[in-house]
């Protein structure tokens, strides 16, 4: 019973947010189809003929399906960005903030910058990090020019991320000459 309550409270806390952003549905990037690993486990292996049988409470499978459906709708994850500026919307020129963002992108071209409006302030946040620890090396570099920068927890939408280009990393020994036999 305690395990069920712990799992249920975990899923409920992922559904509750203090503040949510909305994005238009036409700007959502399609996500690769998820893999149903429980279904794959229960199928018979073509080589050995083996099969995995999972003995457990069927409610856990329902919770997994609920979690998948929630993640499918959100197209976002909880992550971190580095905030370099927060300015009150009162008497602030938006063009000045855009120029500030552009200047940052010129200084650090590999780090994306985002100008956001969170009532009543404008915030300039940079980078896309899954954890706070992942943001620390970039934070150290940024603090050399932006001394007041600090990491903040935020929701990162998948359509804001740039896709990684797949590349072949295997080179043949004949082309490189680095392998000695």
C-alpha cells in the first residue's frame, strides 16, 4: 500500500506546477515514437525463443501508461537555464532587451539565449541544461562577462532545442593511419 502511495504521489507531483506556459500546437516539433518496453519484453525472442514474464500489480502498468500519456501531451521537461538579466516591464524598452540578447549570442554563439516575459518582469535566460550540475561549467564561463548570472529551474520545451545531427564516428584504419597491428 505504501509503495502504491509513493508512486501515485510521484506522478501527482509531476502534474502540478506553480506556473505553466502555453505554446501554440502548430509550433510543436514531432517527437520520435516511444518504445513500449513492457510489450517488447513480453514478446518471444526470435533467436533463443525466450520470453520474459513480469509478475506485478497491474496498477503499476496503468501508472506507467498515465505517465507516458502526460509526457506525450507536454512535450517539455524540467531543466535549468542561466539567467543573465531580469528587468521590470515598467519603463523598459523591448529593443534594448533584444539588443542585449543579440550581444550575448554574439559573445557566446554556441549558447542559445531566450527573452521571456514573466509578469511583471522580462528575463533573459540562456542555455538548455537537464541538471544544475550540468550548467555549472557554462555558468563559470558566462560569469566572466555577466557577473550576476545564476542558474534557475525552468520548463524547457522540445521545440526550443536544436536537433543533434547524426554522424558516422567510425573511421577505417586505412583512412587514418592511426592503427598499428
